[in-house]
C-alpha cells in the first residue's frame, strides 16, 4: 500500500510528464492502494481466527478500535472477560484487585440495577 502511495506522489514529482500521464499513473496507484487495503481487510478475519483472537463464545474480535467505548482488548486485560460475559482468562492470572466489572459487559448481560 505504501508503494502505491509513493507511485501516486512520484507521478507529480517527476518532471516532464504530461498531465494525462500524471493523472493516469496517480489513478492506477490509488486503485492499487485501495485494492491492497481491501485484500488486507478480507484476509484479517481468518488470520485473527487462526491466532485465536476471537471470543469463542460470541465471535467478537479481541483486537478492535472504537471511539465510543473501551476497546475489547483492554476489557479482557482488566476483567478477564469478553463483553458477552465469557471468561477468556483464568481469574487467578489477573493482577490483584482486577476481575469482573459490570461496566464492561454488554447491556443484555448486566444484572438488574
């Protein structure tokens, strides 16, 4: 993907190229970058499954990024549980003072308040 980005930039840096050539090379580089990103995104799920980075109970990816909630890898590290409530770590492996925390569980798994 980085190589395709460099091709896009290089098309506008190299002197003596016509405008049509620059646009064509940059378009091809952008398309190549997009398709390489798409291939990487498609191949990510089987790789995560192969490495065991999915919850065996609900199938949620254990590596995620989110702006509106705590990333799941932090939840597992702090509580030992997935948001669905399944234990992913042995409670004895958690540092002292850490363990189940209802703040991180999905709304359907939380008890009545």
